[in-house]
């Protein structure tokens, strides 16, 4: 492109003047102020750099988690929280260990191909001798059930591909093999599973993530294999290694639960201090990267809302509470604890918002609420058009995110989950590539703009 | 994010069944086929890799341009063009030369700071002795006019920042200093200009691009300075170098016009062969990077339309013509020539589409057409909702792109310009960073899906 497009100017002009009535116009002007402030002076990006580069991974129970908790308190205070505190909750303490190995095992073992793997979160290890067994490739659960008699004593290799055809939901389609594949195979006597990484990327990085054991079956070790190596393994199995033994080793283990914390920062509401608006992301992250998109982005975007309100001199009518939730990835203990405390104190939660889809360009919200509430939110849609974030997806239950789900179950609290264009998030998700460098400053900040704008409207008008 | 969102499944389900009438449903199913085919088997990305890595830059008149012309013929034929040919047109032949230097010049010149710069396209050089003069920093044209008496004999340094506050149009806002700054300064006797790079990035790369001399004033040399160095230069000018001489050198020069070509590939229409649908991107690129986003992306997306139609066995009713336009960047000779030939042959052009905003996630089209035509296009909007590309911006003139603009002027041909989310394009634009690695496969392919879908609808129903 050589010179500028006229269309851009049209967009710009309609931003302020495109809405008819005075109230909407006042809101439009304030949202433009939010946008200007964050896009010019936003600190979410530098806060994220600090988190990723001075702390990095922060899996539940790790030293990183405790450092990140302190970072959270500091950053919340610096950004305008009137008070910031820790809410204790027990969290699982799973450790990956140093060894994760998977390869063929023949007489000439030194020459056998081996593969980039990483233990799945919550997985047991193999013991120090590893596991040597035949390997069987399985495409999906239907095939597993059809071939259940062939599985006993073997390592099951789930090679279910990330479906590129699906517009938006390929992760949800594939993640069931990671979450439930181990127990499904153990039911038929498998001794371990290898799971093709659940990612949009075709790369050499194993992408980890939690599994959930079904207590009815033996707990067997589970490893993620990189997508490129899954393709290679598939080829080997149809060639010279068809009948070879396979060997895996992992010293992952689940230790005893330990103490973790939700990190909370608040501004008390000036008119309705008892009405609480909760906004958050999760503090824990997987241990292979820096948890930049997942979910450093959600934390710093949430915190930015405090900062922009302070910078613009906006005093919320209702209590704004930023929560950096403990243990979203492999237990959801933080979200659950936050709800339990709210219940015990009989708090009134009118809205909850979560950002846990990465720091990409925002497009709108998943809106989990009543039809009446959604009708009200829909009236604000035009205010989000010029942020190109007016895609509001309605659902009666869910729609917000994992950590704020318990609030909805307990109180029917209206949920907003930030949605993004989402073409890159699952490239990096749960892998060594989820690092600060893969987050784009403006995209991250636009997400904060959209979140702050919706919080402003709900704070002002209720829901 | 630990596990999948239910919302994704909702989106997926509504894709096919969300539309009521049968015709729309048939189109919805065909567009899903286009989407499936391109997202799974698309060749746009590999074609782009080939272009960028085997040829790279292809500025008008350069050896790269001729290689890219042959690449275009080959790729069009491989992708299903029934015939592919070159349409000759004269193009400017500007060469950068090897030297581009800008720095202070004092008695201890070896220690003087110097800056990352690149000649602006079409700029004259300084001569072999360079130019030594005082430098004056100017923020904008208003300041230039106010201080016109201070400019004579000096180098004008335009330090107009890329405005982060602007949602979508910051490039259009800033590019006038690159395009017209040299002549505006020459009018008041300046001897050269340095222009802050027009980019969203804060980086060390100069971003080039065309200038246009006003023949009423002397042609003076013009260089782009990187944004980080523009900031540094600003600081130096307020410190120890306030009164120092400045020295620039560039051996850029404009050579005589040379022969170039529009590269054209066609499928004849089965019912209305005389009704022509033109789709294209531009073949030339700036010479600092590989022209990956600008505009390799537009070329390979356009070519992909032929491939997907062939793969799906779709026989267009109307003639589909893919055009790789010569010389968009510094002359627009290709777009002009294409219109002239169309006029000479009395061709009937019913629609033209251009992709020249980079290979980012698509959001819809700029639609330059009559209100009646836009009403028809708007009826198809729901078909683009599930591609998240239903943002149709109407304008009576323009709205499509530079290369197809002449067709509209000549024939009032309806224009479609692919629009994207656009947060990254101007990071790389016209710089050494516009390389293949900065294009994302799925984002590029989604653009091709959206383009092919609109072409299918216009081909089927007319406009």
C-alpha cells in the first residue's frame, strides 16, 4: 500500500458523532478517553514484560507462583488499588521433574528415533525405570473403543489432529484427548499415553496442559508429543518400527497440596460499595514458557482498568475488584475459593469479567447472563463498534471463563469473557513459545480498552 | 485457558443452520467448502514463501521485478488460469544506490552520532559530496509555514509522530509528510528533508515509501529516519548538538523509464464471458524487505481464488481475471495501463477487488459502489458473519484500493478492498521487517477465503 485509505477517516469521524442521543454521546466520549489514555500511556505491556522476564513461569505451588503473588500485590497498588490483599487457598503442587523421554527401543537403541515430549499436567511419572511397551496409534475415541482388545499392556498414542476447518473451536474439539485420554486408555489396560499436542501450530514444541484422571481406573503416565514429531512417529509406525518396542520415561509427580493465594485489589464504590464487579485473569501458568498470553495478558489487562480509571479521575459507583486467580490451569482452586468466600460473606456480585483467551486483537465478549441483561448490554453495542469489538455472543450459562464460572453457579452473576480474533493464541498455548515477545503491545492494550469500557458502562448503569 | 469454551461450539453450529432460506443456505454451504479447502489445503502461504525467499524485493525496474513477473505467470498457470499473459507498461526505474547516511558533523566528526536512514522512493540523491547544512526540527506543516523564514538553506527534519490514539487511520494521518514534505520544504528554500518513518513500530528500521515532487519547486533529497533515531535526534537537538552542522549523503537516483508488465491470469466465464471480474494485488515491492505483507499477500490471496475454484470444480459464469499490478508503489502505472487497455477494448468490468492491506486477519471489505449495489452486497452479510468478516464499509468513490481505482474512474466499476484487523501491518510496512516470517498462515488464508467467497457471490448473482 502506497498512500492512505480514505475509509479510515470515515471511521474516525463517525466514532464520536455517529450516535444520536446525548447519553450515548457522553459515554462515547468517555470511552474515547479510555482508548486514548490506554493506547498512548498504557502500562499493561510493560507490566507484562516485567512479569514474564523477572518471574516467568508460575505453576501452582512453584517458587514462581509466590513471586508472582508479590508482583500482583505490588502492581495492583501501583495501578491504583486502594487496598490489595491475598486470599489464601490450597493449591495442587504438581512437578514436572527433569526427565521426559519418548522413543523407540530396539537392539541398536543408540540409533532409535526419539521425540520432543512433555509430561501433561497432573500426570503421574513412569518410575525411574521408565516403561517399555508396544505402542498403538489411535485416531479418536471411536477407534479406541473399537480396538479396545488391542490396547492392553500398550502405550496408546492419540494422534487426533487440530482441525483446521473449524472456525474458532478446534481447541475445544481436540482437547478431550489431553483431558480424558489417559483414563479412557487405562480403562482398557493401557500402560501410558502419548497425546498429540493440542495446538494450531505445526512445530517441534510439546504443548502441555492438564489431564483429569477418572478415579475408577489406574492412573497411567501421560505425555504430550509435538505436532511435528507426532507426524514423524506416525510415519515410523508404518515403516521399519511397526513392531518395535517403545520406551517412555517421566519423573513427573503430584506432591501434597500447598498454600497459594488469590491476589485481590479493590477500589470501593462511591455509591453502591456493596455491589461488586469482579474482573480478572489467572495468576498461575504452565511451566514451559512465560505464561505471557496465558494468562499474563488477562492479569495486566485487568489491572490496567484500575490505572485508567485513576488516570482519568473516574470514581466508580460500585466496588471494582481485580482478582488474579490462583490455579486455573490444573485445579481451579482459586476461582472456587473466591466464590466460597463471597458466599460466606454474603456478598452481592453483579458482574464478573475474565480475560483468558490471550492478548490478541479483541472482538467483543462472551456474555453469560439473563436475556434481560443481554438486552441491556446490547444497547451499548454501538459504543463498541468503533473499537471493532461489538461481537457479543449470548449464552445463558457459561460464556465468561473458568475462574468466574463458580460465581455464576452460586449467584447467577452476569459473566463477560473477552473474545479475540483468536488466530494465534493456540499457536503458543501451554508451550515454550508463550513468551512476552509473542504479545503485541497495541493488541494487548486494545483488549484493556474494551474491558475497561464495558466495566465503565456496567458500573455506571448497573445490570 | 485450561479447557475449551462452549461458545465455540455454538458458533460452529450456527454456521450452516443459522440462515433461513434455501438459497442462502446453499451459498453458506459452498462458502464453507471454500473455507475448508483453503484452510486445509491452501497454497497461498507456500506461494508467498517461494516469492519472498526465491525472489524477495521487486521494485519497479529491478531484476527482482522481472523474476517476479515470471513467477506470476508460473504460479497463475499452476493455480488454474486457463491463460496467463503479460501486459506491457512503462514503469519508473528508481534506484536507491548504496549510500544513505545522516549524522551530525563537527570538528570531531568521527565521534558524531549518526542515524539509521533510507532514501525515500523517487527521491533525488545528494551528489557525491553530500549536503552539509544546519538542521531544523519541524513538527507539522503548520509549524513549517509559521517558521518558513528559518528554513532556507537548511535540512528540514519532519518529526511528526504516528498517532497511537487514532483507531485505524494513523498512517493516513502521518503519510503526508513523507509524500509531500520535500516539496513543501523546498518551497521555502530547504536543501533536503529527513522524515520520521511512517510506522506504528518504535524500531530502528527506516521505513521507506514514495514521495511526490511538486514540479514548481526544486527537487531536494529526502530520507526516512527510523522512529527510534528520530527520538534520539530530537534529544540531540536540544542538547550539545543544537547548533552543529548536519551531513547527509544519498546516491539515490531516478533512471529512465523502463518496460514492466501487469501479469494477468484468466478463467473465461461460462455464461457471461464478456463480464469481467478483476481481482488483484501489486507485483512491485519496496526494496528493503521482501514485500511479504505489501503486497505479496495480496497477490497470493488473489491467485488462491483460481486454485480453490478449480479444486471445488466451480466454473465461474463470468470471466475471472487475476491481475498482479505493476508499479503500485511509486507510480501506479500498472493500474492505469490496465484501465486504458480495458477502455481501448471496450471491456465490461462489473467488479474489481484488491488486497493491499497485508495478510492479517480479515474483517470485511471497503465497498466503493452505488447505493443499490451496496444494498445487494449487504444482503450477503450474514454469510460473512461466521468468517468474522462482515464489516462492510460503504463509500461512493474509492474504498477499493489504488490499483483498481482507475477502473472505477473510467467505468464506475464496483470496488471491493479487503479490510483486516490491521494492528500489525504498519509495523512492517516498507521496512526490512516486511518478510515472510511476519505473515501468519491462517490469517493469510482466511483473507483468501473471504475474497473467494465474495467473488463467488458476485459471479453467481451479478452486481
